[in-house]
């Protein structure tokens, strides 16, 4: 059985790049914002969510809050194309331990 990952990013090409990289190893779902991500999670089992921080609609930080409330067993990490240091204090306060710069894997 493969683990299931949900990739959430408003930029389609980034979602596709991450999906293509992960697909040989995991079942991969995609969503363009936090609202769409929660809809996917209602229909599919998800083990891990990788979400962009800044997106139109519901952003990644709001999505993480909703995941904690509705799906406390689901693991998550956030990614950003912006300066990671801008989010470090917020992440510590809200116990988000994984912030990945998009340049790391793209």
C-alpha cells in the first residue's frame, strides 16, 4: 500500500512537477488552494499534505489549522517561494516544524 500525499499549490506547473516527482513512490492528489484541499480530503484518505503558504482563497497556514482540527492524524509541511525566515517565528508559535523553500526541489 502506498502512502497518500496531497500537494496544494495555486501554480499548476509546480503541482505537476511535485506530482511527477512523487508519483512513482506515493499516491498523489492535488489541489489549487486550501478549500479544494479540504474537499479532496473529504473524498480520499491522505497521510501527508504539502502545501504552499501563500495562495488565493484559503492559504496554507489556514489549511494547516483546519487539518489540525479535522484530521489530527495527518502530517503536513509548508513550502514557499518567499523568504523562509519571514515565517520562522509564525511557524514556531503554531508548531509548524517543516518549511521547505521551493527552490530546494524545483
